[in-house]
C-alpha cells in the first residue's frame, strides 16, 4: 500500500502531573509498507486502559512511550496486506498498533483472533479485560462457594466481569465504584449483592456493614486508600489479587501507601499477589471457552463503552482515568 495518509495521535510531551489534551497532537503520517514477515493493519477498535497512563511514566512490562512518538495502545485490526505466511488479507488480529489508522507490525507480534459480531467483544470479555478478570479471580483469588469477594473499580472493564464470575461461583459480591449510577447498575443489572460509592460513603464502615463475616477475596484495581480500607476487613488466610493501582497512575505520587500492611499480612496470614494476564497463556483456551459459554447462556452480561473517531482518543483516556466509563472503553476507527 504505502500511499495515502495515516492519521495518528502523538504523545508530544510526557506528563508530570495529570494527563491533559495538550499532551497529545493529531498528526498525518504516511501509510507504511509492510516489510518481509510483516503485515499492514487497518486499525478497527483501540483499547483504552489505565495501563496506557502507566506506560508514560517509564518502562513497565513494556518499554516506555517516548515523547514525540505515536501513543502506544492495543487494538483489534484487520490485515490489509500480508508479507507473512500465516496471515492473509481480511484476517482479524490483536496487536500493539498504537493510536493510528494504519500500522505495519511483525506478524509474529500480533495474535490472530476469530472474526465475530460484535468485534468489540474481542477487546472486552474475550480480550485482556475478560482474561484478566478470569485469571485474577479464579487462579489468584481462588474463591470458594460461600466466600465474600470485594472488587474495586467494579464498574470498569475488568471489575464488571470479576463480580459476575464471583456470583456464578456462589460468592457474595461487593463492588466498590465511584457514583450512584454505577452502583445501581452493579446491583440491578449485574447481580452484585452490595455496591459501595466510595465518593459518598466511608468505605471501611460500608464494608463492615456489607461483609459482617469479613472478606475472603479482594480483587484490587486501585491500590491506595481503598486497598487500606479493605485490608482491615480481610479474614484470616484471605487472598488479594493485585491487578492495578489506577488511583496512583495519574498525577503526583500518594503521600502514603496503605498503612499497617506488614503487620496485618502477618497476623491475618494474607496472600497478596500481583499478576498480569500473560502469566496464564497456558490456560487461555480454557478461560475463553468458559467466558464464551457464560456469555452465550446469559450468565455474564457484557458492558461496553464505545466512542468513535481517532480524535476522541485523548479525551477518552483522560475520561477513563477520571472514572467516566462504565464497562470496557474503546474507540472505533471505523
């Protein structure tokens, strides 16, 4: 291909405080030509994740995003031209395309996906969000029927799925979210037993009321003060799956971490385990089979928040970090 314009969003400046629209710019580049072993991709749906913000701070499990380059991000894309044996034009893949309309990537760096309707499910329930929820809860949190499970950022892409899986495993589920509309959705639409609005309620007190017998499993998406509040309510031998710390990604470092943790971990014999979804590649087929059967049978409802147009990407991420979204947020590039 190699001709025509390729609209891109660049990270023009590494933010030191809160992320703002002026940290990004819209650029018109060239559509690249794939080299041997590469595929040219037309980007369809860009995934928005709190981790996008963490990548700007420095290297994590991927290299840092440098100022002046295309903003990094995973996306569902269609192969337009292939110079690799195992992919052909029309195939659907997931890859680290960045925020642009076209990308040329090594074929071995992308993952072939099944074409389905809606394609958006490949980014939500059958993508990183669903797999993170599945493995983090079941393989790290290890809930048993009758356990009390708490999930923070419960109305987000991962949290909505964690809570529903915990319910179908026979657990009492408490979601923590920011906003009455989110809390109502968790209880009325997704079947959570309790929902706590951390913007209005004292989380520690609300947890004591909702979980009088204590908390067995905590799926932590936020870190910070909410992690501290939950820790004090954990039962002996409780398990904490540490998925993210979104409260600490955007802006200045917190003044303190959760207090009293070392003592609490010892006295209550707690397990805290961080994880990333690629730790469980050997179990991915089983996870996807379960998720697909639960969606098909209506045991899991898929909540998505799809915006349109490449120019909406910066504000879509800023809004995600501010907790605007309900369910998995993504941007469709058509």
